[in-house]
């Protein structure tokens, strides 16, 4: 019985952070009778700005209450605090799918994408695995991890604090 409870807790954790969908979806290409594609019902991201200086804001991004990565925003074009819906969008600037924020006051085409420095952003959110006072690092790895967890969600939103 104890094993079963631990197993169920593991499954719940995998569902919560999106990993279960990634594992199941990967199996679609490996079997002759693929299992149906799994869609995660909703993903809630919370960006909490932690370290703010004259040029950038460095924050932490949580996905369904689990830390995912660090963020960088250019303070010249900072996104107003609030909650925004997010969809997946093929970025003409980057040539691949990215999360796109909607209904940001007086702003359009606010993306979450890889980038290490404030100059890499025209007002978007950059993600990284580590950071210092002005930059984030390992951005492509952080982006791929985040994107793989949210891409199959029915509903995505981000709250910026």
C-alpha cells in the first residue's frame, strides 16, 4: 500500500510539472499503435521579480508552483504587473514557436524566448538557468525545458509580480 501511495504521488508531481505529457507524447513515435497525444489542461506561470537594478529585472519563473528558471526583462520596456493569457506562436523574429503574452497594456507581440542580455530583448521575457546581476545564462536549455512543459497545454497564463 505504501508503494502505491508513493507511486501516485510521483504521478501527480509529473502531471503538475508537465513531465508526464512529455514522456507519453514521446512514445507516439516509438510504437506501431501510438497512444493518444496527451494535453495538459492548464499551466500557470508566475514570474516574481527578485533583483532589480537600473538596467534589468531578474526574476524567478514558477510553473504550477514549481521553480522552472530565471527571467530577465529590460527595464526600459518592462511588462506591467498583472495576469496575461499565453498562447503558442511561431515567432517571425526567432523562426520557431514561442509563448506569446496577450492583452499587455499598450504592447503587442510580447514573447518568452531565449536570450542572455538586455540587448536581446525588445520588451520580451528572456529565460535562463542561472543569472548574475545583469544577465541570464544557459538560455536555450532553459527555454527548451519550459517550452516542452507548456506546449501541449489547453490553457496557459502568466502572472507577473
